[in-house]
């Protein structure tokens, strides 16, 4: 998991004008392929920041931060190299060194457990200037709090964006709030109105939590101007999927919310619905929204009363906040996303994750063609931020979505190459395509491989003729090193591929997994068992042929 990291963010203000300094954040490198170059995220401005590293030995920082003692029980700021971080900010953005005479602590933010790494905590400091610096680089701009809040809370697709440091450090205190998360549940609010509470869940590695999304009306009396909402409420929960160990904390959270509660489930997987029964017990009048395919897979033990089916396009009004349901199949056939209209933030369920790539569920209508189409739909929406249910938010949505397309296409090309070079079974394809991946991850990878093969088949890209290796020798301890003796030419058979899935794949995976972890004696026994299984399969196949 690694060690905890720190970052320094500096707010530079002009007290007489209520303005503060923002810097345009450098975007990630553009994809090399021409087809993705048209998908460019809009400009993102935030407080200047830099990594904050520990000082070696007994050294102490030579930059005094007024108010640092207020967080001494959680962090000794004097042991961090504040001077180097400030120098990096000035050098990177062309600011005069020592421009602010005194710094004081604005806030120390301990990141919630998004994972999979140890986390990134932020030290926000504030300093002031007597007069505005005019000779600044093009990447800098002065902005009032009112203007920044308008860009955040009345966001337009393609418009200028304001980042989380500016919001958390300077702008959040300016907004009214009717609800706060209990300190026992670490959380993050960004963009305004959307609170993420990562809660321990029975999810797949490398993650250990599912992000519970909470939206609470800031002014329930004011209401929304939207007239065609499928439901009105004072609070919204998305994907209460925490495990039983933290159901007590979930109950406390639900009981703290307004009673006019709406619940939306993006899909049926247990790490997204395991807390539904708690919500229903605490608030029997809560309204559940989900796709009909998802509801058919949610057990009565999770939700025993009625629900409202949504198919995409429906509006949800939570006080003065408007959200829109987005049909987003691919991960499952009933998968949904949610657009927070006020901030143009897109809640993507499990279509994306904070790190790595998502696994599609072929057992619940997961479909690679749908996944590609949903990804392009998300790109066309031009969201300002992506909010996954596992991991951190992503501030470069189009870059991330293009990365997913590139990854899927590259993986599909590798799968096709494996088939063209003789791979006929699911295990053959997985072992070649994911040779550089831990074998314990081959099982979830196999779900995606099956869907990639289906996608290739639907496009008529599977080879008509390929070379297949038939193995007879079982003399080696390592089955992966058994020499193929016979080559025959045949077309790739989807029927034979389907037969190789399920139990057959699990048998071969178990052998490979044991090989990677066992002693030579166990490997010899495994090789013998595998060889006998191969011989039996060959005999059975030959007996079935005319």
C-alpha cells in the first residue's frame, strides 16, 4: 500500500478585494492517436500546490506557519519541508520568492480511505498581499470568491472549472449547509453538494471501500425549478453497499438525513446494495430508484418494498439540486450513471474506477459493445469531474475515458493476436494476454476476455483459420513449458471456446495458480494431473468425432 503522502496548497489573497490567486492546472499528456485528440477537458484552475516531503533526521522547517500547533496532535508540520514546497510553487509558476511575508494554517485535510494507496493528506496555508501582482504568467488569474462559486455551482459543459483545493480551502465556508457527516465517517465534499463517504465493503481488490454518494438539499424550502422530476426529495443516497461490519455507521448516517429520502442503485452487485436493508429499516418511506434489470437481481432481503424503475433521462430533484439519470450499460445490462446538473459532475458507478480498469460482468448482461458506446456517451456529455464508486474522483474526465477506450482496444488487439497464434480456449487466451498480471487476478480478467471475444465475433474479426497446438508430452514439471508436438489447422470455434469457460477454465487456472506458488514435488503432481486431464480430453474429443 505504501506510505502516506502529503501536499501543500497555498492560497494567496488580497484582503481588500476578496480575490485570490488561481493557477491553470497542467493537463495530462494527450493520447498519441488522432481519434482521441478532439476530446479535450476544459481548463481547470486551482490553488498552486506541490508535494510536501518529510525532512531528514532531526531537521525542522525554517518556514513558520502560524496556527500549526492547532493540528499538532495529528501532524507535526515542522517536520515537513514547507520551504522546498513553496520554492517549487514559485519556480514552477514564476512567482517572486517570499512574496507573502507570513503564512498561517488554513486547514489540514486528512483524505478519506479511497484507496488503493495509503492516501494523500493536504496542508492548506494562506498568505496575503497588500496589492495585486499584475505581471503574472498567462496560467495565473485573480478571481473573486463569488465568481469561483458561480463557476462551481452553475457549471456549463466546456466551461472553466475550479479545483478541489480552492473549494475546500476558501469557498466551502461561504456556502450554507444543513447537514454534515459525523466525524467517525471520513468524507470528502467536492464538487459542492456532493459528499463521498468511502465505506468498507466486500469489493474486489485492490479496493476495500465503496463510495457512498450523499446529496442533501441546501435549501429544501427553495426547491428546484425543474418541473418534470420523477421524484422530489430532501436527500439522496447512491449505492449504499457497505458490508455488515459498518452497518451501524450507515444507520447513524441515514438517521441524520432528512426523512424525505431518495435512494438510487447504479447496479446490483453486493458491494453496491449490501446496505439497502439498513436504509429501509431506518427509513421505511425512502424511495428506491433503479433499472428493472437491476431490481430483478436484488434480493428481497435487501429491499422488500416497491421501487421506481428508471431507464435513463429521468430527473431527480433534491431541494435546489437537479440530477439526471443516465442509462450506462456495459458493466451490466442495467447499469446506470447520474449527472449532477448543477456542477456537471458525472457519477459513473462501476463504469470507471479510481485506479486500473473496471471488470464487466458477463453473467449479468455485461457487454463490450455497450461499454464502448457508454464511454462515448460520457465523452459527449463533457463532464467536469468523474465520480467512481471505488477510488478517488478524476479531474480529467475526457482523458480518463479516452484512456479506457485505448486500454480496451489494446487489450482486444492482444486477445486477437493470441487467437491468431493458436489460442483456442479461455485459459489459453487469458494466460497469454495477462501473462504479466498476477494469476489471482486472472479470474476477473477472464470475464472481460469472454466479452472481448464476443465483441470480436460480432464484428467478424475472429480468424477463419488458425494454428492450434495439441500437447502430448507431460514430462515437464511446469505445464506451461510442455512442448507441443502436433499442429493442425482449424477455424476458431465459438462453441469450443464456450465449452472451455466456466469449470474448465477454473481447473486450468487452479493448476497455474498452484504452479506459481508451489514446490517442485507439488508441481510434478500437478503436471501429472494436468497431463491426465489433457489425455482424457483428447480421448473424449476423438471419440465424439465422426
